[in-house]
C-alpha cells in the first residue's frame, strides 16, 4: 500500500516527491518555502514598506510559474510511465499492487507561498481533489477527471482542510487493496456524482521528477526519479520511456539492494525532490556505486521486454543510449553514463533482446524474458 505523508510544520521542510498518479496518494509536490513577511517600518506600523510589495508579488508569480512547470513535467512522466506500469504488473511480481490510478491534493499540499500558487494556478481549495488520472487505469475508465472534488469513498466522508492527506490515504488505500472496485462520490462543476472505480493491477513504483539539471536517473527499489536534466536530454516521450523502463528493471531485479545503494539512492531521491535541493551532494558519484556490467545487461534485457509489452518501439533503444552516452560520457560527474559505464555490453544486451522480442512477436509467443 502506498505511503501517505502529512505536511510538516518544521521550517524549512523539504519538497515532497511528485507522486506517481498510479498511487492513490495525496502526494504533495512541494513542502516548504515560507512566505516572506514585511519588515516593521515603525513601532506600530506592521505594513510592509512600499518597496517590498513588488518583491513579494514577484515571488508569488515565480512560485506559480515554477509550480506549473513542475506539474507539467510530472504529468508527462506519469503519462509515459502509465503503460509500462500497467502492462507489466505480472513481471513486477512482489511489486505489483491493486491501485485506483489517481492522485489527490488540496491547497494545503503546498505550504507557504506555494499554497497561494496552488490555489491561483491549479484551482485547489479546502477539499481534496483529483490532481491527475493515470491513462489506462480504472479511474480513467470510470471517467474520473482532473479537478474532480473527492467527497466520499464507500460512503465514508473524505477529509478536507489542513493535514487531510494522511487521513485520506488511510481511508482510500486499504479500500483499493481489498476491493475489485470502489464507489466514490465526487463533485464536478458543483454537482455531486457517484462513480464506481475499478482497481488496476500495476507495478507500484513511484515515478518522480528530480529538481536538478544533472542528466541522471535513480532507483531505490521502490521509487524511480528522473532529473529535470534527464527529461530534457531524453528529448521525447520515447526516450523518457527508455529511461523509466531501465530503472523499473533495476527495481524489479533488486539491484539497489544487491549493490548496497538503496539508502544512498533514496537519500538523493529525497533531496532532489526539494524546491531548493541540496545539489552539493551531487559531486563525483554521490556515493552510488557504478553498476557492474552483468547487472546493467540484465536490466537492459528486461527493459526491452517491459517496453515492448507497453507498446513502445524497442528498435530505437540502442541509438538512444549511444546518443546519451556521447552527450553525457562517463567522465561527466554525476551523469548517467558514469553510473552505468559498460556501454559495449549494454548495447550488445539490448540488441540481443530486441532480436528475441521481434522473434517472439512474429511467432505470437508471450513476451517474457
């Protein structure tokens, strides 16, 4: 069952991870910038000095712009990851779960100046509402839409207001794990509606955006993070899918644990989710051991199957990784190739897997490695 973290009142709290819409979570994108206050210009005058007002307005505008960009990139990751997660549930084995296929938030998911930004830019208020719907999920098939207000699940009123995320997850999460479908009451354009949402069997990996420009991706066994730099370097959705599939494969094959990288990778994922991440940790290999060639080859082989089963064109995989290795060579500090340096064995494994996949497809055999 996915975890649900409540907002912390400590200052300055970190930015929460952008949650995979497959998880029925109130995953806050941001958690922690404090709103700047005005200075006292006199002993009884608490009004901000006139020259401070434009700075505050500029910060609000910057927060809105930043939030909109981050949400757009996270939505893109979610859209690309959806077929990979849904169509490969049987290959994910113990990592597969019954999930509803949406995320939920309210304005309190974004404290400080970002709370105002969420209300102004995203239309969030007191009520928990759908922030994204995973394509192909039970929620999508049932007609749930982004922006729908979430009122009740199986007749149980759903919480609203501050700190609603934890109680919301405590109600909805167990229902998804035990039922084939969930009856939910929503509001749409002010009108109540009842929907029956089927659960979706899928790989329960959270796919998140990292707020950093280094070209890399990380997995810690339960989560996957692509940095902003990697999303841009991938150039298109197909390239993003190639990266997500490899990190999925590393998780399925339990490589982070076998390489004793789980804690270090998890720390990087936590850090790069912050609105002002601690990028000082991104020096050298950042404590992550480079993946051995044999393990990388295993991940590349499995990734080709994950991609083919999700409907992606695996014929372009070799060219993508060769281009990325040229763009970000192993000498680039904290780049993807530095952590996955065995390119020759990787390309050989990819090409073998593509040939095998095409042969299985031609023979109408199941696509299983």
